[in-house]
C-alpha cells in the first residue's frame, strides 16, 4: 500500500490508475479505523480495481469546544488496518495540505439545516460538505463508500453528487454493530467501562421505536416519545434527540445522546410499505 500525503500525489496516483483502465473505490474517513470503516474498504475492494482510503480529521466539521484536539489519531495503526483490508492507497494529508489558506469557498448543506445533526451541531454538515467536495474533486471518477450510521452525512453526500455533477457513484453500506447492538464509532474509544455498558441503550431505544411501528403506530410524535422515554431508562445517558421520520416505504428512526461526556448517534430503517405493518425489521 502506498502512503500519500500531498494533494498532487493523490490526484496523480488515481489518475494513473484510471489511465491503466482500473476503476477506483474511495473510502473517506477521519481515521481511528474500526470494523465499520474496514467493512467499507472490503466492500470497495470487492467492487473496484484500486481502493483509496483517506484519513483527515476535518476541522471545519467541529464546533468550538468539541473534540477536535482529542479526536483519536494513530496513523501507523490505521495504515496497517487499511492495508490488511486491501486498500492500495492511504491518503493522509495535513490540515495545511487540504486548507492552505482560510477557505474562500465553502459548501452549505442548506436543504437539511433545520433538523437532527444540523440543529445539534450547527455548521457540522457544512464542514462535511466542504471537505467531501474537495476529496471528490481530487479523486475524480470513482465509487465512494459511506456508512449509514451517519445517515444525514450520507444524504448530504448524495446531494452533492447530484447538485455539483460529480462523476461519483455513492455506495451506502450498512451500519456495523457490536454484539450488543452498539453502532461502531471512533468515539466509542472515549467511553469508560460503565459508559460502554450503558451505551447500547441507543440501539435498544431504536428497537423500541421499531416495535411501536410494527404494532401499528403511525404517529411520528408517539414513536419519537417512545424512543426518548426508553433512553431515559438509563440514568447515565442524556438524550439529545429521538425522532421518527416517516416515509411511504420505510421510516427512518434517529437517536443521539450523551453517554457521560461522549455524544453518540444511531439510526435504523423500518419498512412499512409491504403491508399494513410492513414486512418485518430491516436494521441498518
């Protein structure tokens, strides 16, 4: 695997692969790789000729007082994991390499700036949109792999591809979970042992909302309240939001909560279009 630190080197490497007739898979991450990230790399390896994993802790998507400075970083560990998963390139630029000056142009995720992560973390999705735009511009035609755990981020990325006409196919991949249901996240490393035991309440709350829908409930406010109340059964966890978003074929359930000082998010899909109560659970 080739480790690339410069914008020019990254662009040239992927241009060279395409000139040789090979297809490109792109896996953007902020590092601190876990099995969720590696599942994206492995999927890309199956579907593309050459895979590039990127590691960049993007300051634009952190608000003042958030965990930018303490976000876990271990490049050598990430390099080893990405290589073992089959990545051919690891692009790990410095902040100055990506932002050589204060950005003159930023991308705004205007269409969803009024809910969920956009409300709880103002500016976060704009930061995501800006850095993904830069990565797509550097990578060129490719398939880009994103996990469904960060569902609003996935929606932003899909919108970018449509609105800015990027030659990129966005591939959504299922959330990877621990055996107790906790969605894998780099921030899980912050949890103490006691907090780790409490954290699966997020997934259990989503499951409670799913059961409510499958019992026939179709009022989003009621389903949201069920999830919020379930999170409240864990004294050490403080809910940020719990929301049910209905659709014709499926509902998407969202939850975010503070586990100690660590903020975690999760979501699942619940199908409702195959009959009066849907066709059973499909969790992602």
